[in-house]
């Protein structure tokens, strides 16, 4: 008697992803513009895919870091991402939490990706314009002096 691992894996995935609630979360998988050293591939455009993930804490010693998590994502959900790898990231829709991908592996049946991730503090604080030499504390017009405090402080 032989086991059909592909069918068995599909059945288990369908059951797990139908649980919803606390187990399955809506996420966005992002491959930023980059050159991935692990795969040698370059992404000239950012690719993002809305999907669902099963999120679980990594097992470890009681003193291990609790910001590391394992995520499971169905391979068919992210088939536009070729070889997910370190450098990609996953954003949880409900709370905006970003997880950087440390490593990714596809199960032997090709049905599900397993990701090791770490919480990230990357935030977007603005644009890439050069910093000016003065601060403007009032309206959005150009600064006229070293500190342009406007009418509120006169």
C-alpha cells in the first residue's frame, strides 16, 4: 500500500486553512526591488501578493527570542513569486506587523511554503529628498529663516 502524499497534503491544507480565526491570518507577501543573494535573481519591480498564512511561534528554549515565527503559505497562493527567499517580507493586514523572511522552504509535495521570519521594525519615515539646513515649524511653505515659527509664536 502506498500513500499519496500530495492528496494527503492537500486535504490537510484545506482543513487547516478553513479554520480561520486565530489560526489563519490575511497577509501580503512582498518581493521588493532587489537582488537576492540566495537565488541570484533580481526583481526590477516590487511584487506583492495578497494571501493567507498560518502563523505559529518558533519552538525554542524559554530564553529564546519571541519575535521569530514560522509561517505556512499555500504554494498556489504565491506562485507569482519565484523562489521566495530571504530579503522578502510579509505584512499582516490586521495590524500592519511586518515579518522579514529569514528562510523559505517548499515541502516535498510542492503544496506549501514554510517561512522562518522575524518581526521587523522597518518603517517608512518619508521620502528620499535631502534634508534641508533649517526647520520649518509652521505651515508647508518654504522656511524663510533658520527657524520659521510662523504667526502662532509672534
